[in-house]
C-alpha cells in the first residue's frame, strides 16, 4: 500500500536495512540523506521502496515555496517529474524579474498592481520576495501603505485565495485547534489584528487581513525573516462598520463587534494558544487594534508574552529616529524642541513617550520632558479640567494647565512648537495658515504628517514646502513624490514604522528574547538615524532611502543582539561572537537554489541528457 509521508518522518524507515529509491538500490542512510537533501515535502513509501511522489512532481509548480517556473533546469524538470509540464524555454531568475517588473508596471491602477503581486506571491514565493526586496521604492507603496488600505477596503471584492488565519469568536474554546490547521509548525512571528482601526480608515473587520499580510511581507522583504516563520492572523470579532455589515461582499462575521469580558477572554485564549502551539518565544505583533484595546493589551501582555504594539512602539521608533536625524539640520537636540501633536492616540502617545525617554537620556527629568510636549485630540488641547473629553491613560501625562482650546491654529500660534506631528487621520488638518505660522517662528520647522493612507495625511509634501518657503523638514507616513519649490527639488522621507518593526522583529527572534523592552525601540531609532547620510539630508529626507531598509534592519537586529546579551535577556546559547555574521547567516535567501539533491544523479541513475541553456533576450 502507498502512503504519503512528510519528509520529517522519513527517518522512520531507518530500521530497514536497505530500500529502493526511485528504482535504485540504496542503503537506508543514503536514501534518507537523499530525501532530506531533495527538499521534497512528501514521498510515497511502499514496503521498502521510497519514491518521490508523482503527484508531488506537479506540486513543484503548484507550491509557491518550491516553484521556480521556467527557471527549473532540464535536469530538475526530469528529476522532479515535471518535464513537459511547462513550455520548453528556460529562464534565469533575473529574466523572470525583468518580466515581472514589466508586467506590474503595465497596470495603471495600483489595486491591479497589488493583485499582480498577490498572484505572484501565491505562485512563486522566492520570485515575489526578490522582486519586492530589490524594488522597494516602487513596490512598497503597492504591498503596503497606501495601496494595502484600498485592498482592505475592497477585500470582499478581490478575495481569491486565502492567506493567513481567520479566527472568529465562534472558535472560542477551540482557538488552539484552529491554530493547528496552519500548515507550518515553526512559526516565529505572528502579526495579529482585530481590524478595528485599519490605518486611518477605521473599522474594516475581517477585511483588515491585508494589514498583517502586508506587514509580514515586509518582515521578509525588509529583514530577511523566513516566510514560513511568519503567520498573519485576523481575530474576527465582528464589525461596527454598518456599511460592511450591509455589504453582500463582506467576508467576515456579519455581526456587531464583541467587546467587554468575552472579547478579553477570547484574546487571552488566542495568546495562550499561540504560545502552546509555537512556544513561549513566538513574537506577537499587535497591529491596528482600536485605541481602547491597544494600550490595555500592551500593558497586560508585555511582561507575560513576547509581544509589542507596532502602532504605539514601532511608530515611536521611526518618529524619534527622524527627530534624531533632524538635529543635523537644526542643530537642536531632541530636548531643545517644543512639540505639538495633533492626535493623542496610539501613534502620538507612543511617539511622545519615546521622545520623553530620549530626552531623559539627554539629561532632562521626566517632568521637564513631558512639559515640552503639547497634545490635541478630537476635543482640542489636552488641558487639565477641560469640560469635554476625558484625559484617561497616558493623555493625563501631557495635559497642561491651560484654558480649553479647540482649534489647532490657535494652539500653534500660542505654543509656537518647533515640531508639529500629525497622527490623527484628520486629512488636511495642517492648513496653509498653520504651516505658514510654523515657518514664521521657526527657521527650519519640523512637520511630520504621519497619518495613513495618503488621503488621511494632515498635509501633502507639496503643501508643506509651498507654505513654509521650502524651509520645512517634512516626512509623511505614506510616500509623496518629490516636490520642486523655487528650483529646488525635495525628496521627503517616509516616516513609517516599516523602518523599525522588521529589524526589531529580526533581532528579537534571533536573540529569542522573552519580553520586549522599550529600550529596543530607542536603540532601533538610533540605528536608523545613523544610516541617514548628508546627501539624504540635503535632499530633504530624515530617513535613509527605502532601498537601504534591509541594511537598517540588519543593523537594528545586530544592535539588539549586542544589547540583549549585555542585559542578559537573550536566551540563545552559546552567545554568537560575531553578531552581525550571526544575523546575516539567518537571513532568507530569495535566490533560487538547486532543486536537485546534492547527491544527484544517484549512482547508476539513467544518464540525463543536458544541453546548454542559451541566454535569451529580455522582453523590450
Ligand atoms: N506613519 C506611521 O508609521 C504610522 C501612522 N499611523 C497613522 O496615524 C493615524 C492615527 O493612528 P492611531 O494613533 O493608531 O489612532 P488612534 O485612534 O489611536 O488615535 C487617533 C487620535 O487622533 C485624534 N483625532 C481624531 N480626529 C481628530 C481631529 N479631527 N482633530 C484632532 N484629533 C483627532 C483622536 O482623538 P480622541 O483620542 O479624542 O479619539 C485620537 O487621539 C492613522 O492614520 C494611522 O494610519 C499609525 C501608526 C503608524
Ligand atoms: C503604518 C501603520 O502601522 C499604520 O498606519 O497603522
Ligand atoms: Mg498599523
């Protein structure tokens, strides 16, 4: 009888003294080595005969992890049993990449480019990641903000193949069983959302899955974390978005969002199940939860699990990095600035808290540091005793003895901040009048419009430069094209947590840190700032080019390893002596490897006729 067995179980046949491998006699040890080398996932076993499954032949084309398309050589096509299943042409990965670049650029609509990338991800994983990694500036806006926002909004319409795990409240009591359905057993990182605050687009329920998928694509493309170590998850607890509830295309649970103790116990069960399934070191990144849950869960879980909240902590890292780099333009330390935030939510409070930490490192007391930060929420200035708007949680730290003020322009004129940061999703809130005011009392005003996606930004890059006489230092959460003002072209940097979370995750995973300390984000901020060079600054950017994020991620991870061994929070022993080499050694390789076992051809195997592969011209 034939049976399909996983490669990991092939060693079960070791009790046999000899086997027949694809018709060739071999010792068990040789056969096992061949099978392991062959990187096949399944083999048929019949009696003492182990045969690479014929069914799995075609699965080399169907499985995105194994598929190389026309890049399979003649030897591989014959050895894997896929000869004849593709056209005769052989291509290099470089030729395939060129075709992909041409194909993706042929689409006019960004959503179609997104769909092309999704289809490529589903078809050929290595090609997808190499394409993305080598074309970050062109493709990050497609797989990530802003296009991913649109993809989430159209999720029901564009949904074709599943990616990630959807765990609903109906799975309560069985969350672990659902996790067991995920086909990978060695998951090291989970990005989870409940879809309540997707970018600045609000509650998108289960359609929020695009975000964990996009974030984890960046884990691999920007930090070399292996794709099979990554798991995107949506906790579907319903949605309060009435439009979605009435949308026949909505694919999530069609009911109001669960809240209160039942919701909490569901999230508790998820956390416990994740650790039971993948071990206590599994990294769990919270993404785009509603404000009221984000802070609570960070406080509740950070000392118990290996977890962080990207919107609070990752965003803080990237903003502080920009502020550190801004010193090269303004000559001011962070503590020599006065800050005004529009927004007092996850991103704004996260940034403010990390700025305070940075200012303390620069020598300020906690009170002095908090005193330099002014904040506004939907009810206006955080002023003690204001009649409207609670000052709960961290908001209270930044509330000032001040009369209530509602409008941003008045606060700007009164406070005269040197740094204006928007994390409110209030598009256009930085009006020309406000920008002009910033330029009237600052030589080089710092303006961060961090809200995503693009149409939620507090101002555009063009508005910022035009209304500050080209003197502002600008960055935004989603990318803006270069702006030419009075003959000078500015290339604004992207103040997005994508500079931070992939590198932090890489460092945490490699050091196997149990709990993620705040210091890691300060350290990551410093690392990214160190990668900014004079030409970046001259071009108008506080960040290194997107094409350098991989280097930043490796540097962040290396510094995290150094720090975690110094602090005794790393749990991998023996301690790697050369930390950077250790990081490099563990990066995902998106180049194709031979699909042939190293020992191929098997002794006495029929000779494979080969012919030279002729270099062919790329498409025009
Ligand atoms: N660039 C980046 O890397 C990141 C960008 N972001 C972006 O930041 C934005 C906010 O995210 P997040 O902080 O998580 O969301 P939250 O919901 O936690 O916070 C939003 C904050 O903005 C305030 N707010 C809303 N509307 C207005 C308004 N008209 N005027 C003044 N304040 C207003 C809210 O007030 P109240 O408290 O009263 O409700 C709240 O304090 C989103 O667009 C998100 O995409 C987020 C993370 C990373
Ligand atoms: C970038 C990001 O995490 C956000 O906008 O939510
Ligand atoms: Mg987010």
